[in-house]
């Protein structure tokens, strides 16, 4: 009777895992239902082993996810810094453009002054 309850729970667990991406990526723990075991201890041992494999795989996937998220955050920060530098350079270009334009206006005024003075 206890084996039947565990087998039913195992089927539910397998359904949960089958919805995950592990099957698509050809990774994952063997969650086939071990129904051929007649001894409850043997069945429990197999179930415990497979569950520990599934937990280890889940932990590995979480670590990978955390590592990727950390890398993405670093890239976002670098991108933000680069964008800030670009904005600062645009402001500097605008300031320099203003200086050049004012210098050209002064040069034009000086040229006009000397042309008018020589007439």
C-alpha cells in the first residue's frame, strides 16, 4: 500500500519535471517510475537516489542562472557607464561647437572691421 502511494506521488513529480525544459535540452534526471521493485526499501532507495539527482541538477541550474544574471548585471553596468560617457562627450562636443562658432563670429566681425577700416 505504501509503495502505491509513493508511486502515485512519483507520477505527480514526474509530471512536474516533464514540464520543465530539461527534457528539451536533453539534460535531466531519469524520472521513470520504478514500479518493478517489490521491496519497499529498494523502491525507497531508488526514489531517494533519483530525487537527490534531481535536486542536484536543480541546484546546478540555479547556480548557472545566478551566474548568468550576475554577468548580465555587470554588462548592464558597463553599458550604463558607456552611455554616460557618450552623453558627456556629446555635451563636450556641443560646448566646443559653441566655442568654435563664437570664435568664427569674432573672426568675421574682425574681418568686417578691417575691411571697413581700409575703405
